[in-house]
C-alpha cells in the first residue's frame, strides 16, 4: 500500500487545486474522516488522506470528476480502499453508479456534501464548528434553498451506508470539527 505523507499530499493538493475554498473543503473533509476512522477502526492516515485528495481533479476536470484522479491514484499505487471511496463519492454524478462498499467510502459520501452545509452555515453565523447546534444544521439540511448546490440525497445515501442517522452524523461532525480552526 503506497500512501503519500501528509506533507506530500498537501503539496499535491496545492499543485492541483488553486481555489482556497476547495483547499479548505478538502482539509475539512479530511479532518472529519480522520474522526470517523477512530469510530470504525480504520487507519487514520488512509482516511485523512482520502478526504484531503478526494476532489483532486475537480477544479481542472469538473465534467469528468473524479475520472482523472482515479487514474492518478492507480498510477501512483494508492490503496484500492482510497480509490473505491473517491469513486463512490461521485455516486450519481458524471455517470458514476458505484455505491460505497466500505465504511471509508460511506463516510466520504455522507461527509463531503454536509461539510458544504457546515461551511455555508458558518458564513452566515460566525460560530465555531464545535459550537454549532445540531438542530440548526438539521434545519439547514431540510431547507433546500440554503446552500442550494449541496446534494442532500448523497448525504442521506452516505448515512444509510454508514449506518448512522443524519442526526448522529451531524453531531459526529460537530465533534470531529471542534478543533478544526
């Protein structure tokens, strides 16, 4: 299993992703996945790096994402578990139909879009992630006009495959992101 160091993965992110929000999002998802690794007995490095690199080709290839990333990861000898998770996080987009088969893949699917809601909520309410109220986030998930580009269906699909309720997932992310910034 070949995994880059966190420093090397960060350099890859900076090489392929120039948008500051996308870099922030990648670190946010990585932090949340690292938290979930502890709950599911996963390798924290693998889970963190999967989150950090999951959108590596999105900025350059949005209409085929994550096709290029998947090929790069194969070429670089990255673990199949990472490759599967990145492929499954694209479920329903650009022709991808792979559902998550592992806790890592399910956690990425459930977490990716929900982090967008957390970020948007924080932009409107300058409160630290760890101080957010689960009921407030739940309300924003239900309000499809809020952060309208966020795909709520993938959050629910990810939660189902992860075996957690949306309420528990929100509470977990609040805890995982407590020290994020």
